């Protein structure tokens, strides 16, 4: 009996241990829910490499990575495709819907990120197996470690390419919007939603303000041009011979009925009481 009592006594845990175990289970459950909803954190080595490497270096690394990837024979799925050269001039004449093109690029970048996330998942799983698997020889271990490295490179390549595709879409949209040069330096910020906009609210507000200023300048310029036209190439020359007062009406009316004399060519026939030059009266 004493043996049974000792065995039962060993199964008991203290209240503090029970609370600690309960908190641990709660935390694990919360982490699982967060990962299912928002996703797990990107591995630090991948995010640090992407954040700390200039864009031009990333592009060069990605070119080398593509050349090093193993090739497989299957033209139906593996062979790249391009537009026939003789059709390119005709395609360049076609007016396209910029929104449709930009939306398509964003769709492709989303697919690229999905591949990058899958590669990241494989990478983390291989890292876990690396800690518990024992290899019989060094060759097997090198193959396994090479697979881990390749998965990390593929994940980095995917996230980087998706960002470059987003930049291409944003650049195309910028050209279509005819964004003033004074606003092109503005960078976007992360939106509260899980999908971020290409241009943040500050950019949109300044874009509208800049366009409003351009319309004002254009309107003022047109008004000045309209005001200067009635006076001819020489402008207003004061009270000279053959001129009585500055013309204050727009072109039109009886302007085409002006006479051959030296009087006021801009006077309207409906107003016969306009003063005339003293030289003419003489």
C-alpha cells in the first residue's frame, strides 16, 4: 500500500505549477490563433537580408540565383514565352487601360509572395528537422543543409521579386497620373489594413493640391493672354494720333467693319457718341 500511496503522491502538482501550466497552454493556443490569422514572423535572417541589402545588389543576387537553379525538361511548363517581334510595333500603338495593367501586376506579385511564403515554411520545417535528425554520413548532411540554404534563397528571391513587381506597378501608375516632380520623392506608408496602398494619404492630398495650383497658374496665364490681345503687338500706346481710348470689349461685334480713315477702328456702330480725336475734327 505504501508503494501505491507514494506513486499517487508523485502524480500531484502544486497550485503554482498548475497555474503555470495553464498559462503556458493559453499562450500556445493564442500563438496558434495569431499565426492562423496574421501569420508567423518572417525568419530574422531573411528579413535582415532583405532590409539591409540595396536594391541593385538584390537584383544582381537574384540573377545569379536564377542561373544556378537546376533545369528540367518540359517545354510545356518550363519554356519561357514572349511576343513575336513582328507584332511589337503594332502592340505599341494600342492604347491600354492603365488600371487593368497595374491590377494585373499586383495580382502577379501576390502570387509571387504566396510562393515565397511556402518556401519560408519549408525553410523553417527543415531547420526544425536539422536539430533532431542524425545522419549516417557527411554527404547526407551536406545535401540536407544545401536544401535548407536553397529554401532560404528561394524565400528571399520571392519576397524581393514581389516588391520589385509592386514598384513596377507603382511606377506605371505614377506615369499615368502624370505626378509632378515635386511629389515623386514621397514614399508610401503601411495602411491599417493588411493590404497597403501604393500611395499614402499624404501623397494623395499633395497631388490634389499640386494639380489645383497648376490649374490656377494655367487659368491666370490664359487671362493675361486674353487681356493683352486687343492692344496688338505694340500694346497700349497712350493718346496718339488716330487713337482715342483703350479697347475694352472682346474681339467681335463690328470690328470687321472698320473704315479706311484714321479714326477709332474699335468703336461699335451702336455707339455714335464716342469722342473722336481733335485732329480728325480739325
